[in-house]
């Protein structure tokens, strides 16, 4: 029996929108191969072009497809066309992008009648049950009779009682819950079994999972449902073997891969994560990989997360504080609880002393959030030392409490639709040409946040991205720290600035923001390329690479007001340094050193400042230049591919100790 399992990613000019290995599909494939051995032939797919070629060579008996927000329409297009070409083909779909209520699920199955079964939540055992039926001579009618609360089919069984379903599966039916000794190791590794060997190519990112489940109940998250409350682990030994296998395979193939992604919703929050971090560090020492670890770190137990992750090479990992909001009313509405600011400040200081960075996630549009609470949250976190923000627009994900009609009505939630960046294209789908667009539903106003307030928040997001997230203000912050000034004063001044050039940049961004949203989900026209870009990354690139003089002139104006310094040459010296340290994909210099002329700057920053490209920046630039051939693409994709933090050279030398007897205008300033 031939089984194709596809977790499809949109691609442009051969570059995948989702760079990660198709882990969900890999787990299903590895599990089925273990259970049925030589009775089945399994192939895993990520690129649409590869799936097309496979269908040209041979028809599968079963096609399994993973459905996510970023590949929803692409996946359904393949399912529909496969059914048209092969009426007897068994088509199974699974994944998180399906509504939580029964009526919406019923409508989905009716509108997509070419799907034989939809697997809910984790799919390994349900996929096993379906394959077993087909191997034993059964068909789609037998699948419909399957007594399994994880499955939707075209029968009366589609109407599941969701509350009973979650309660039952959480207690006994979920894979790994009933046997803590085995845990998730019952699922073979797609790495160790060789299923993923073909994905070790330039630009791809290995994705691993060390546990499943989340103890939190956030209303905006697909893992906030009761089903995911219990945490189930893969063994540490299994994870060690995977990390070693990945590093060794990269070394053997010579693939240009520098990052490792961890899929856990709360990495670093458990004691055993220390052992995993030690293994990553050992791998770094042996293979110089990974240079960067992407993950979502835990929502609490910050001291344990710091202790676990500080064994990694400096700069390897960014610890993310998923604050989402600094408003107590909002946190209560979304079922979250953050640590107190005083404790958070202590954490920032501890991390700084260990050379670690902590970054924060904030979401725009959550219930009860206002313009004042959202902007104050950003300013407060800047002053606490947060290095980078992900200022996220709140997406209404299917399968979350946020999606429900009652929740929307309660908080006056109004939404619009927009294209998912880089998830648009014209595709040959099994021989048929199709324009396929992916969209997402975002909150643009509530009964506490008007649309105009929403735009004002987006304005601050762009300024934060340009000046703060890129680390452009790093040496300015050092000066402000010395003077006991608030770091946020810079952003606050820029937010209210009347600088004409900066105002034009912001207005262009806001017009772009307004033009990208639509009232309906079914956006079936062929969009202009500008509509498909990530707007904040696009305008960050425009600001730094096409309007750098404007960005720095506005900063110079702000500093002249804030520092009230009669001698402007000191500020000019700062600005001239910043002009040089913005990274370019076409630049040749890997380091630059400045002998400081200003006595005041020398007393605060040291005699000289040396900036350099980090190893991560060098590798990321190499990958960027290899991936894109057009200079315009390199510029427009740089922020998206490198992360904002990699767009400014890092300061190499440490700041010298501040003198206690400093004299001069800057030392006499007070807020």
C-alpha cells in the first residue's frame, strides 16, 4: 500500500514560506511505518512540486494532508483535485485549522465532501486505525463506522459533543498519557528512521519536539483547550539522539543550515530541559551547530528557564516572555496571569548579568486593551530592559475560544482579513493551474479600541521595530542608563515627532496597513505583490535601506531635545557611527572601529567602539544571498529572513566602568 503524507508549504522561486521540516507529517509517517512495516510504502512531502511529480509516477492508495492557517487553501486544492482525478483514493486531512464548535465542523465537512475523514488533535493513532481498515480490505464506509472521538466523517458521527470529547481523551485516550514510562517514545523519530534525510538542504530548518501539551488556558491559542492540559514527554535520550543526528547530517551533507527550532510551547520551563540544553551545547562544541535556537520559552518559572538555557553559547537563544498584554483586565479576559513588574525587572537584571537576552510578545486587539494600556506596556517593557518585541496583531485562530460568536459579541470584536505573507501564488495542482491565496482574520477594533487607536498602535509598532528591535539605539541606551534617563523617552518622543520625513514613512506604512485588509475571507483575485508582503518588515527595510538618513535625522532631532546639549557635536558623532553599522546584504566589511572624539562619550562609552558581524549574522547573510538573486529581493526579505536584531552590527567590546567624578552638561541633567 502506498501512502503519501503532505504538510505543504507555499513556495516562491523555490523558496518555502515555512522553512521548518514537516514534523507533524513526519511523526505520522514514522508511526505508520513502525506499525505496518513492509505492508506500506510511506513518502513525506513539503513542496507542492514534489507532490506533483510523485503523483505523475504512481498513484497512492491513501493521501494524508496537514491543514494549517498558512496552507489551508493550498491543502484543500490538492485534496479536491486528487479526488477528481482518482475517485477511489482515500483522502484524510488533519491539523489544527478547524473550528471547535460542532456546527462549523459540520459545515466544513459538507463544503469539502471530497475529504473522507478529518483527524482532530494528535493524529498518530487515528491514522493508524484508518490504515488498518484499508489494509484489511475495508473502504471509506468502514472508516465512517470507526468508533473514535478524534475523527470527523460524513455521517451522524460528525456531531461530536466537544466537552465530553475533550474530557475523555484527556484522561485516557491521548497518546502517551496512560504510560508515563514510554511517554511519546512510542512514536518513532522521523530523523532517526531516515524519513527526513531528503529535507537536509540549504535554507531549511530542522524542527524537534521534546514534549506535547500546555498547562495554560489562553483564549487565543489552539493549545488553550482542555485536551492539551496534560504534558507528555519524549525521553531525553531520544531528544539527544535526534540533536546529534541532525548536526551530524548537516556536517555530512554540507547543507547551509544554521538554526534549530523547538516546537514545545514552553521550552526551558521543566527541570529536564537543562539536560537538553547541555546536549545542544555539546553539539555546538562538536559541530558548530546550531548557531541559533528558535523556540517559545515558558510562561513562568523564569529562574529555571534562565538556569537551563545559560549553558548555551551566548546569542544562541532568545528567551521570549509571552506577556501578550500588561493590562490586568485584559489578562483576566484571556485567562492569563503575568508575573509582577518588580519580579520581571529582577529577571531582566539577572539575565543581563549572564549575557542573555529576553524578548517579549505583545498582542494588539485583545479584549479590554486600550491605546493607553498598549502603548504604556511597550514603554514599560523598554524601560525594564526587554531587547526586542514581537508586536503581534491578534489572529482569530480556528479551534480557539477567541473564535466563538459569544466571545466576539461580549468584547465587541471586529475583524478584517488579509493575505498571509508569502502564502500566495499560481500553482500547478496535479495538472490544473490554480491561483491560491491564504488569508488570516485579524482583530482591528473592539469595544475598548477604535480602528483609529489600532492604527496609532501600529505606528508605535513600526517605530519600535526600526529603532528598538534592530538594536539601533543600543549605544543611546547606554548613555541614557548612565544618566538615569528612561530609555522609553526616545520612542515616546519619536511617536509624537513632527519630523516631516519620519511622518511620511509612518503615513506610507499606515496606508499600506489599511490597504491590506478586506471584509471577506474569500479573496480570490490575483493580488499585487505589495499586498502579500509582511508590512512591518517591508517598511523596516524601506526605512533602513532607502531612508536611513531620514531615520537618523529624526533620531538626531529627538536626542537634541532630550539631552538639551548645547554642544551638538557629541550627538552628531553618535549619528555618524549609526550610519555605518546598519548591515547591508551587499556590504563587504565584517567589522568597523570608531575612536571616539567627544570626551563625554569617551567617559561613558570608552575610548573606542568596535562593531562586528556575529557568526550568526555572517551565516544568515550568506543564506540570504544564496536564496535570492535580485538585489531588491535581498533588501525586502532581509528583515523577514534575518530577524530585526541581525540588521545592526553588534558591539564587540564591553563598556568600561563609568567614572564616578564625571563633570559636564550631561551629568547635570535630570528628567
